[in-house]
C-alpha cells in the first residue's frame, strides 16, 4: 500500500509539472502569434520575417492558396505597399493547444479575429471574420491555415457574382 501511495504522489507531481510546462509553452506561443498580428497591423514585413521559420508553409483561404516563407513575405510586402492603407484587428481571441496525433502534430495557436481593412484607393472599409491557425515551433511560426469568406469581402468591395449559365 505504501508503494502504491508513493507512486500515486509521484504520478500526480509529474502530471502537474508536465501541465505547468505546457501552460508555459502555450503562453509563449500565443505571444509569438500576437507579435505576428502586431506586425501585420503595422505592415512590418521585417518583423513578420523574424517570426516565420525558414520552412514555413501557409495555406488558405482558398484551396489553391499555398505559400512558402519567401512568397508569403513578398505578398505581404506587395499588399502593404500598394493595396492596403490600414489593417486593424478589431477583435481577436487566441487559444493554444498541443496536438499529439495525426499528420501534423505540434503546438498550435488558433486566432479568431475580426479585421477592418481600408484600401489605398479609397474602397472599403471591408470587415471580415477570420480564423487563422498557426503551428509554432522554437519560437517561430512554421505552418498556418487561414479561413475567411472571400466572396463576402468581394461583395463589400462592390463585386457582383453572376452564374456561368447566365
């Protein structure tokens, strides 16, 4: 019985330490994502570059939208210099989780946000609700997936959709 009690106490202490370490990792990873969001708002591609790993890959919002680090940075530089006047995260909520099974294990941060984008040509503002999921490793983002309604953004910019059959 004494051995059982000792093993139980050791197990509880180990679980508590493991849990404390994961909470620390989660907080650090949320801080990385928050710095990235601040860099997006500031249109600071150098800060973005510092937060993306060399092997970064980004997916979305469309099925065919896949970028590596260099492509993502070039795209952000282009839109920040020529398209967007201002990007504001008007609401953001982050949650961290560790995925241990499946094809893409790792530490993730999911960011639920509302964004307000104004354009240099006077269009907008556009309001969109977005979900971005980031995998963070060694203090850098190495994978992201973003989801938002592109059709709604285009409608807000004045585009109309016509059926191909018409």
